C-alpha cells in the first residue's frame, strides 16, 4: 500500500467539495479519478500533497512525491535545465529524464519559447526527475492535441515500466482515463463522491464504457 | 548625433539669451563659462571634490540597497511588518531634505556622514518599496511547487524571491542612480565639508557666477554618465530576466 484515504471530507466555507472519499493505492498501480469539471479533483490531489486541510484520515507510505500541476508552474526566468535543477541536484538524472521526455535539445530554452505541449513535458519531467514513489497528475494532457497527448503518455508509461512508481491521475477525459489507468474511480458532480469503480483490462469495450460513464453522470445530475 | 545637435541648439539659445540679458551675474555667456570650465578641470581641488562626492555617492548607494533590501524583504514576506513600516516610509518619502539637515547637523555637524545619511534617507523609501513589492509579487504557485518538492529555504530565497525581486530592484536602481547625485550635491552644499556641492557653495559665496555654471555643467555630465553606466549595468544583468521579451 502506498497511500490510503479514509472518509475524506472537505468544504470551502459553505461549499462542500468532497464527500466521504475512501480508496487505497497499491505499489506500481495506475489509478485514475475521473470526474466532471469543478467537482473537486484538484482539491483532492492537493489534500494528498499536504497543501490543503481536510477531515478524515490519510495514511502515507511513500517517500518521494512528484506532482504534475494543472498549470505548468515553471520558473519563467530559468531555462528548462535550471528549472529541473531547482528540484534535483544530480545532473545525470536531469539529462536522462530530459532525454526520455524528448526535450533535451531544448534544455537551454527559456519557458516562454516553449509550446504548451513542451511546457507540460517540463512539468512532467520535473516530477519524474526526483524519482518519485508516488506521482500525482492533475489533468496533465488537457488541451493538448491528441497525437501529442499519446506521445507524452507513452513516454510516461516507458518511465513507469522502468521504475514502477504508483500514479494517481485526475481527469475529466474518459479516453485519457482508459488510456492510462489500471483502475478508474468515477466521481460524481460536486461534492465529489465515488460512484463507480472499473478495472481496466485489455479486452475492455471502450465505447460501451464511455457510454456507461456518461449515463452515470447524466443520471446523477437529474437526481 | 541628435544628442549633439540638441546640445548645439541649447548652447546657441544660451548664447543669444546671454547677449540679450548682458549680465555676468545672471547669465554669463557660454564662452565665459567654457573658459572657467576648462580652467577648473585642470585644478586638483576639483578632482579631490569629485572623488569625495563619488565616495559619498557610492557609500550611500550601497547602504541604500543593503538596508532597502533587508527591510523590503521582511515587508514582503510579513504582512504585519509591511503595515507597520509602510506609514513610516511614506512619511520619510515626503520629508524635505532641508528637515533632515537639522537633525544631521545636530548629530554630526559638518562633514561626510551628514550628506551620506541624508542621501540614504531620501532614497531608501523607494528602494524598500520596490523590494517589498517584488517579494510580495513572488508567484504563490511557484512557492507551493517548491514546498511540494521540499526545496531548501536557501534555494527558495535565491531562485524564487531574488528572481522576482530582480526586475524591481533594477528599476529602482535606475531611479536611484538618476537622483543620487542631485541629493548628494544638495546635501554637500548644505552640510558637507568637501565635494562638488561644497565647491558650488563656495563659488556662490564669492559670487563667482561663471564658476557656479561651470560646476553645474560638471555635475550634469557626471549625472548623465552615471545614468548611462547604470543603464548598461542593468542591461547586462537583465540578461537573466530576458524571458520577458
Ligand atoms: N481555495 C478555494 N477556496 C474556495 N473555493 C475553492 C477553492 N479551491 C477550489 N474551490 C472550489 O472548489 C470546487 C472544486 O474545485 P477543484 O478541486 O479545482 O475542481 P476540479 O479540479 O475538479 O475542476 C470549485 O467549485 C472551486 O471553485
Ligand atoms: Mg482542477
């Protein structure tokens, strides 16, 4: 077990954002939390990262945490290389991860010269360079072209196969969830609660699953 | 080139006006002043005075930046400090040089410390505010990112706070270097023992108007030179922040 959440509740003032969420994550597992926009996904990741107060219990059993933020959060006055150097001293590790994510040749670029896809690659490589035991990903591929999205996910999976860390990704994109997850927890509209769990196998019928999830969300809105 | 034409036109107007006014005490002709100018730049007195002024300017600049940085940094990270210090600095900002004079003369009499203190006091508020706003403007998202990755305090200070204060400091430096000499000369004039300001005071005492003008030209040249120099300095340093363009 890498992390375990028990009965997590969270409100911002009167706004209830998270309701009774519990789950646990085993080592090497890729978990996706799939929920509609504004349901509280970012808040949940922030709770896990220790950036937000909450009610309930979080049991942490990992050393290093990598966090791919929803916004790139790159230091604008530093080159890509120096941005990674900010979190990791080891030059060899920095070079390797930049090569894995195919941005090594841009290592001396300033962030404002980069496209959105490249910024996300930097955001991701900063999370990976520290060799995390748990990697949090907050809609990391939203707003990227489908082929760029695929490419980055592939590079990420290559690194995962090498190092076998655990991942929690949150997204509202069903396709993305199926692409990456071993297990999907479907979240309701705000306040988020877990309304369904899917184990993803090779033989999964993507279309059927997509229809089912959309159905779930629509019903939930009516209720 | 345009700069030169500007100066030529300026001298021409000056010359015409001096012919019309025709009084050595109000407006001596450019030629008279020029002669005096070339006379005085050959005297040791002038260069000693200049050394003294530059020395004071340099010390004042360093003190201003040092104190401004420390105060500004704390004002930036601590809202309470900001609220406490803001009114004090705002008052300082509007105290006329002449009022500091009373205090300074009472404390140290005529000498070197007075002009330095007055200069620091008049330049400090702007510098401090610049640093404080720079620190306050440090991106909260980046600070949070640093926290998640357990980045050391030292690195956060150097790479995040200094990085975002940088551009503010450089603009402050430009403003300060533009005003530095004016304040230095005035305070020398009022309570200095030597320096360009003191030279002007003496020339005035002996009603040597051409010399006052010649010294003024000298001061103007010094001001322009130091502004150019600081712009160059800023440009070199801004390389680190060139992401902005
Ligand atoms: N610091 C905060 N203060 C008040 N409300 C917040 C705060 N952070 C998020 N919220 C609100 O909580 C809800 C969930 O936000 P978020 O977790 O960002 O959703 P998601 O990431 O799923 O789009 C939103 O309605 C948002 O406006
Ligand atoms: Mg979000």
